[in-house]
């Protein structure tokens, strides 16, 4: 596990915490290193976690080294198994995304509409997974299956989780998701123009889905 990877996780953690995308000891971050995964430890705040205080798990979610991992580390392992090209996962309980996760969706396979081009480019389809208590590892199989076709998932009554090639791309995606959730809630009840299917298809053709 390189020091650079440890420092990148801590830098990402500080950025998310300082901008209010996590609070208290919520949220967790991971980065892949070969067949192992560095992940923030259980009970830690992203505002104070330290490079040498990170946990190491394997791709099956088993604890390998360091302090006990986040109780949601199994979700990180599931996302990274499903998406071999991904190198990082971020999970938050950010306010607007968590609020959307509490709504009964029109379409649980895609719970946010295509409001902006950047949501389509960075998130694409956003499935809602059924509610599980935090740390309930029976959610892992559902997350792994859903992540094969979507880099971003919403956990019901909980919050979003995103996989990406790098921590920077994952952070851009989780922030775009949060801002789109905020737009969605702000615009509820209004006559909203969503991007048309042809416009979504054009974006996917130009940039590809995450």
C-alpha cells in the first residue's frame, strides 16, 4: 500500500468533510491497490482520519491489516469486484442524496431524472437498492449485481455510493449526484424540462456512461 494512495484518501476525506458532504463519523472511502483495498476504518470521521490509520481488506471484504474497517467495507469490495476497471469508491450520507433515498421513486431502477448534461455524463442510471440496516452484508450481492451496469447506486433510506477509475473522478461523481438530488427536490411540483431521450443518447455517444 503506497503512501501516495493513503495520502490521496485522506485528501479526499478532508475535501468531502470540509464542504459538508459528510458529517460526524458518516461516509467512507476506499482505493484499490492490486488485489487489496485501502478503506477508512470503522467509527472514523473523514475530517480527522489519518494516512496510517486506514484499514486494509481484500476483494472478498476480509480484514487483512490495520484497524477494523468501516462496517460498510463489504460494499466497497462488492463495487470493485463488479467493476474491475474501477480504482476507488466513495460512500456518503450527504443531505440531498439521503433525502432522495427516502422517497418512494417512480422508477427504482433509475431514481433521478436527467436534469443536466453533467448528471448524465458522470452518473447515468441511478438504481435504488432495497433498505438494509447499516453493516448488513446481505446487501453485498445486490450491490455487486447492480454495479455491473451502474457505477453509482443509491442505498434506500441511507445514501449514495459511487465507483470510479480514480478518487478524483469518484469525488466529482458523488458531488454531481448530490447537486442533482438538490435540484430534483428544489424543482418538485414544477413543470420541469428533463433532457430528452435523444439528448441523453447523444451525450452517451459522445462521452460514454461511467
